[in-house]
C-alpha cells in the first residue's frame, strides 16, 4: 500500500517557514560570532550581549546547590605561591607582582588570605589585610577566579568566607582599588555591597602618575560598608 502523504495546512506551512528563517538567521557568520563570544562570557555579561542584539545561547546555568560543594576554601600555604602567581598571570588584567610576594601570602598574611581548591588544584584566591590602624577595614589586595570557574559565585564566596574568619571579626568595611576598565571587578564589589546590605562608594584611589613609567590606569577606591561583622551576625 502506498503511504498516505500528510497534507500541510497553510498555517503549519507558514510556521515551518518562520522556523527555518529563524534558524538561517542564527547561522549567519555575524550571529555565530556573537554566539561564540557570548558562550565565553560571564552569565551576567551574556545578558548585555542579548541586550545589544546578539544571540547569546542559554548555556547550562551554575547550580548553586551543587556548586556549594564544588570548592574547598583554606588559608594559603607558602607552597601555594606559584599557583597563585599563575592565576594572576592568566587573568591578564591584574598587576602581576613578584613571585616572592605571592610566597609571602602563605607565609606572613595567611590569616587574611584564602585559596579555593577544586579537585586538588587552586582555582581562585583572595588576598588582603586588616591594617592595624584600621581594624574595621578589610583591604582586598587581589581577588581572582580561574577563567573556567567564573560566573559561579566563586569570588563572592571567597570574600564572604574571608569575612567570617577570626581576623575579620571587627571588620565592617571592605576597601579595594579597581581600574575603571575592570567592570567585572566593580560588579563583584557592588554585588557584595548588595549581599551585605551595605553602602557602596567609589572615590579617589591611586592616581596614574603615582605609578612609575607610563600606561598604568588610575585606581579608584571602592568602599563597601558599613555592615555587621560576620562573626557577630
Ligand atoms: C572579577 C572576578 C574575580 C569575578 O569572579 P567570579 O568568580 O566570576 O565572580 P562571581 O561569580 O562571584 O560574581 C560576583 C558578581 O559579579 C558579577 N560579575 C562577575 N563577573 C562579571 C562579568 N564579567 N560581567 C558582568 N558581571 C559580572 C556577577 O554577576 C555577580 O553579581 P550578582 O551576584 O549580582 O550576580 C573575575 O572576573 C576575575 O578573576 N577577573 C580577573 C581578576 C580581577 O579583575 N580581579 C578583581 C580586581 S582585584
């Protein structure tokens, strides 16, 4: 018996054409380019691409419950210096300090620094200090997440974990300097201010002419606070 051919209604045919058109549009080189860029972006930045007319694909969102067990946070040890140095080097935006300075984090500043481990490797860190003259302020020197871990809340969790350490028991303010071009960094501190229900200000930090040579942007001073110290919350 000959198979009966299903007749396509005019409406169904219209829908099919529409779908094909959409598919063809997504596959234009320009849209494909947007898609690739969007995939490499932080989820929050993906929204910006979409706003700009790009076709960001919905990638697997980070699962907060699963991610809670993804990392192990611990104080750095001297032997972590090289791995921290590598994360800073790979970031491409942070000032890369001497290898010696990253050895010092584990050796002399471990109380106010943290590393995040995943599967035994270091994938993020925060370095900071609580100045003796400003015991209510945690100055965050550098914070970074490995590229593979961005957009999962790692940097935020590192700072929150830092605030709950004994060395931060009196801390009600966070200070950090950021360059105006580092938008992810600014977003991180804004998000922290929101989470901590605290104020957020940007003021004068280190002017460009304080740096030797040419080409260093001015650093603006970000201040988050006041907030309730984590230990007393
Ligand atoms: C800045 C940096 C540490 C953020 O790390 P991360 O682990 O991806 O950050 P989180 O996932 O914890 O995000 C924290 C907040 O910042 C936002 N954010 C982070 N990166 C962003 C980006 N590229 N675009 C838009 N928003 C971004 C997040 O959406 C989140 O806000 P939310 O809670 O409102 O959603 C990371 O991009 C990095 O290592 N950059 C290079 C080093 C650097 O610039 N360090 C900061 C200066 S010391």
